[in-house]
């Protein structure tokens, strides 16, 4: 049984509490490792070493910081197979998904921001012959990065990379549910020669070590991805301390399918949007709205597609692996029961699956489509974050937009239409931070990423991330 360690001051160290949490393989339900149960003392230790490293790292030329980050990216790519296997084992996702999406994207995050920081430019504003203003972009200092369990290394590096590139030292916490690849990243950072104290990775519970990171007076900014309720709690703790906040929170994302869509392409895309990673992506399209004239054919084709998804051992060729934990599986199954009580008709799925062999005790739920529920019901209003999607017909474009905008969330939406004017018109009316047209999760790392309403505050990605992790300072020089 493997015991993980914290990464503090360039070394792998045990938690000061001396206590550990079980790490469970969700595909088998078996404990297969231990992770540190860190707390306030560990955060104090990490901040102390980060303070010692900050001045040197901040003064390091962007090109030199970039070179180290490129080495980390190289090492992630060189260790793709072992990292993907660990991600699949830790999270329950299909191994093929980890190999093709999670780990390559983690390397891309480091590589993208390594290169972006060398092109990061500030503004200048001339005042005729009298003076000139220019803007300096200084690192914030010590920042906290807290990431979720659904895309563990992918989203962990999405936060860490821009923070490091901008010259900050980082105190980072991965989810206690999926800690393994963050621990493996610690080892790769040591191998890459990242200076001691620049990145510190602490494992443990959110309400213990996570809260200690959020409230620590010397941690000046918090970047968090996770649930809306947790995000609200972080905001309540951090706002009175005037910390800079980036919160990427939940979604209840709509998928709008118009009659002029490419039927075959759209069925494929909508199924992927609803059920990728067992529906455990904040961007998943869990509310599917289809124009009435094509609803019978589209729903039939989509149902056939979903029923054909293979569910089982993530190390084998399957489309759906395990949910991340027993508690989460029970939450998803309870949400499906609630949908039935609300009058919904379960078209497929709706139950726990018990595979044969080593995964008989794993946390598997069949991909589920539900029909016949109104917009205002709990199933269509609350994020389930599992392999569950609802189907509903609409008659007009205006009705489709109203249905899409009819929740407290505003993270992402997708529009499926071969009419470019219609797609643009609808996209402009949608109250979401991201709108995909005839695609889903087609990401360009240069673009701003984030939501509106209850889906978060601020933006990540590209220059937005580098701006978040720096403080602007205006300098005015008088010529006269």
C-alpha cells in the first residue's frame, strides 16, 4: 500500500499531524493507498519556505522560468503511460480518456504558459510631449491553488502553471479524493529542477488544510475550482481579508439542438457532451433541448447511442468508467430517484451497474436519460455531476433561449445548428461564459474560461490567467 507525501520546500515530507487518509480505487472500492491529512501547521511550514523562495523566483527572468516549466512538460509527456494509469486508478475514468485527454492536457498547460509568459506585454499610454504612463505587471506573491477531483492533473496544472509562470510561489491542494498524480507531479518537479519552495503541494481535507490555505494572511490570492456551495464558503472567508479570488464553480449546462442540425454529427456530439468522464465535468451538457419537429428521430438516435455505451473496468476499452466515490455514486442515484418522484420518465439507465470480476464492488452508474420534466424541477435546476441528462422539446428559438437561461448557473452552453446567423443570434442571447457552436469542449488555451451567475467569478486561461496572477502598477513619468 503506497503512502503519499506532501511536497514542501523541494522535499517530500510527512504531515506534521502524522495522520493519513485512505485512498480508494473507485472501480474496485478497495483501499490501495494513504494520503497525508495535513493541517494549519503544514500550511504555515509551506508558506515559510515559499516566503524564502519568492524574491529569487520573482527576479528570475521569464525565459528561465519558462525553461524549467518546459522541462516539467517534457517529463509529463515522457511519463504519460504511468501518469494515465494512476489517474484512471485514482479517479475511475477510462484509461483511454486519461491517455488522450487528461495527461496530454497537463503537459500542454505547462508548455502553453511557459511560452505565454515570454510574450506577456504591458501597456503604455503617451500623454503627448508631457509624460508617458506604463503598466508594470508584478507577481502577487504567494498564492493558493485548490483543484477538484474530476480532472485531477489536468485542472491542477491549469492553475499552477500560470501562477508559476507569472513569478508567484504556490501553495497547492489537490482533491483528497484523487491525490495521486499531484504527488507524482511533485517528483517530476524535483527532477526538473524547480527551485525549492516555489511550488508546495499539500494533501488533506478541504475543511482542514483547504480552509487553512484560504485564510492564511500571507497567501494573497486564491484560485479555486469546485462546487458552488464550497466556492461561496471560500468567498465568505477570503473576501473580508481582501484576497484576490478566481472561482470556477458549478454548471447546469444546456444543449440546444435545432432542426437544421447535422443529425449524425449532433447526436455524437450531444452524447459526448452529456456523458464524457461519466458526466463528471462542470461543462457537461446535462439539459438537452431539441426542436419539436426532429425530437422523435433525434431522441431515438440519442437513446440508441447512449444504450450502446460500454460501462465497466476503466482499464479495459469502455466509454464509461466508475464514479469517483461511493458517496458521489449514492448522490447521483438519489438524484435519479428524485427525478422519478418529480414525474420524469427514465428512458435508459437509472441504476447502479455491478460489473463482473475485480470491479464487482466499484461505483458504476448506467448512463441515464430522463424525459418529461419541467424546467423548474430540482433535476433541471441542481447540478447532479454524473451520467444523467434530461430531454425536452421546444417549438421556437425564443423558447429554446428561455429554457437555456432558466437556471441560476451560467457556465457553458452548446448550440447545434447549420444556420450561422441563427447560431450567432442565439449565442448572443445565452447567459453563459462559454458557448460552443456545433462542437463541445473544443478548447483553445488562449481564450478566457469561466462562468456567470452562480457559475463563478473571474476568468482563467490565456492572458486572463496571467493577469489574475499579477498586480498592475501604473508608472507615470513626466518629461517636463
